[in-house]
């Protein structure tokens, strides 16, 4: 089952902050590798998104919608002193997932 990527638009059923191709590229840039099998790699990314979600109680701001499936997007978040748009997925979230 293909990943459903959250873009910041409250994508129904989203289970990832990053596509498989982008996650592979990001991991490779850090000298890491996702499983070669796409289904296994997607499962690993879903687990990463769950990990990010477990950190939600310590996150700033709040969810944009009660119907979103992931912790982001959020409103009321500032990053390095700058207000983050409520439809943004910070790169730090993607890195944590991968």
C-alpha cells in the first residue's frame, strides 16, 4: 500500500511526511539506507511517523484540524524565532521520521 503523504493540506489518511523516493534520497545523503523492498521501506517510514507522533505532547502549538491523522501541520509554532506557517511541515519532522 503506497504512502499517503501529508503536504500540510490535511491529507485524509496521511501516514507519512515524506514520499518513499524523497526519503531514500534523504537517507542516502546521511549515509543511511532504507530497506531495498519498497513495502518494507514504507513500513519503516510509517513507523517513523508514529515515532514523531509519540513526541506530540512535547511539541509546540496545536493541530490545525481535529480530523488530521498526523501531528503536523500545526498552528502556533515558531522555529528559531520565526513563526511557522500553519500548513508547513518542518524539515526537522521529515528528518525525525526518516
